[in-house]
C-alpha cells in the first residue's frame, strides 16, 4: 500500500513538472496566435486570403514538425532532453517577432524558428506524460485531460493579455510577452528537473552525445530557411503538407503490416481516430482565422447584461473564450473519466469522439444563427460566448483525448513517432482549415458589416452541417472501433499475463 502511495505521489510530482512547462509554452504560442493573423491583416496589409493561407501553412508545419521531433527524442537526444531544447528555440522565435520591424522575410524567418522549436518540444512533452502513467488507461485519460487543461491555463492568460498589451504598447510588445512566458517556463523546468529522473526514452539514461546535439541544431538552423521559403510560396506549402500526409500514411501502413495482431488492431483503431481528429481540426482552425476576423468586423465588442456594459474585449481576446471554457470543463470530465472507469461504465474513446462532433455542430450553428438578431451588422458577444462553449466541449472530447488515444492504442516502442504522426494529421487539417476559412474571405472593397455578416454566417452554418456529417461517421464506425479495441485489449492481457508468469517463475528459481 505504501509503495502504491509513493508511486502515485512520484507520478504527481513528475506530471506537475511537465504540466508547468507545457503551460508556459502554450502561453507563448497562443499569445502569438491571438494577434498574428490580425497583425498580418491590420499592420502588414495582407488581404484575408493571404493572411489565412500563410497562417494555415505556418500552423501546418508547426503541427507536422513534431513527427521528426518525436523521433529525435526517442532515438537521438532523449525525450527528457529534447523537450527543453525545443522550448528554448521557441523563445528565440518569439523574441524575433518582438523586434520592431515589418520586414516580411524576417517575419517568415521567425515563423521558421517557431516551427523548429515546436517540433522538438511538442511530441516529447506529450510522450513524457505517457511514460509517467504507462499501463494505466484510466489515469492516462485523466492525466491527458488535465494536461490539456495546462494548455488552456496558459493560453487563457496570454490570449487576454497579449491583445491588451498590443492595444496599449504596440504589436511587437505583445510578441515580447510570449518570449517572456517561455523563459519563465524554462527556469521552472530547471528547478524541478529532478522529479523526472528515470522517466524518458532509453537515450536519456545515456551520456549526452554532443556531436548529435550539434547535428540536430545545424539541421534545425537550415530548416528555418526552408520553412521561411515554404510559408511565402503557397503552391509549395500545399504540396509539402500533402506529401507529409502521404509519407506518414505509408509508414502507418508499413507498421500495421509488420506489427503483431494486437499491435495491428491498436494501430488500425488509432488510424480511425486520427482521421476523425483531422476532421475536427478543420473546425478548430477557424479560431485564429474566420472567427477572429468575424469578431473584428461583425461582433459588438462590448459585453452587455441587462442593458449594462460589463466589459469590452478586442477581437483577438475572443479566442480566450475557448481556453476559459476548457478550464471550466476539464476537471469535470477528468473526474467523470476516473469515476466511471473505476465502476466499469466509462464510454469507449470512440464514443467520446462521436459526442464531440455533436457539440461542435451545436457550437457552429450558434455562430451561424447569430446574424438573425444582429443590429447594424453587429451580433451580440453572447453568441460568441455560448458558441465557444459548445465548440470547446467538443474539443475536449476529441482533441483532448487524441493524445490519450495514441498512448492507449500504440505500442510503447512507437510512442514518440506516433505522437508526431498525430501532430502531422493535425497539421494537414490546420492547412485545410485555412482553405475553408477563405470561403468567408472578405473582399477589400467590402467594409459594410451588413455585407460581411451574411458571408461569415453562411460559412458557420455549413461548418455545423459538416460537423453533423462527422457525427454520423463517428457513430457508424463505433462497431468497428469496439471490435478493434477488444482485439487489442485481449491480446495485451495475454501478453501481460505471460510476462507476469515468466517473472514469477524466474523469482522462484
């Protein structure tokens, strides 16, 4: 009993270390995300089309890069070591954005540094959580839901703070805050690093290979210029995103073909859920594009209640509604997963995905119907509040469990790469999201809110219908997911039982 309590306390301390650096890393990223599209439209002078597609190409690469970063963590530098290196590089990227220049190539180079840093950080941070709770499905679901809450604690503060600082001290001051958050996260990580002793990939337990570190940094430096070139050439960006999807799909097929029966079932289940995740992130990608530009042009920025003005938000701050709702809902869902898991009544992860699409559809229909009560082309911010509420609950049920899905269904030896593959799928859908957002691209000659309102609400209603289609797909696939999960679990139980028996025989000898 004491050993179990000690292990649980050790897990909590280790998780707290990852939780906090993830919180500060997301503080930096989402602070940047809150104002970057607006920066391109309002300060640089990009049209909606160009700003959306540059953002889409950038975020696609941000999410695809962890496929490589996860492999580096597993096989080259070590998971525990690669994570803070990525955070440090991200801090440099945000520092570059804070330099008071509107030079376009410097902007693209800053994006390149952020892509490299995120690639080294993101998959390895998630893989560390998986390694802390490996083998305990109920705790993994709960831990990843709370881990997802760390994302939203950091992003809430930065999405409220960064636009406010931008309004008072300028765009580049807002980006400076993002850099400061990363530096605080790194200091905290150094102070708590002892809690992670013994956790990580096998390479972490070996002496540091400085030659390998030098090679990784040199390749990363070259990648900065590659990314800067890609994000300013949309045809190349599109080709790279699709090529990455084909390559990862081919590797998936190879792993499935060469895995054991249990591994094949788990990998096939993961593929189904990754496809559903890809669809979900088309909705998620609207937050920094169409929904933010909608807030800029068609939302009454004063929050009213009973005729009184409660507060006034700038357009970028409305993105903070997403993490605020996530923070409110995460503890409730984490408790529910643990409680129902103990009583054997927990819903399968595929059913949670299906319910996620239901509430996402409701959220976008709320955005869509907002135009019916608009005054002078401006809708009440209450529509944003409740639309984001349903949208965020759907995010928790889909994206919040996406990482837990990888941890549950994918063999440990493939963990780092598969975490990365999950992010590649996310990256592809982020780019597709920017393409979808351009269906509500407002021509430069349209400045009347009455004209832009119908363009946005049409997009949101169509996205609601797409989410209904995702719901139908998810429910249709439930029987297949149940069969694959049963095959995967049964085979794993046999393997664990056999391993336990072998250990018992060895102990007797």
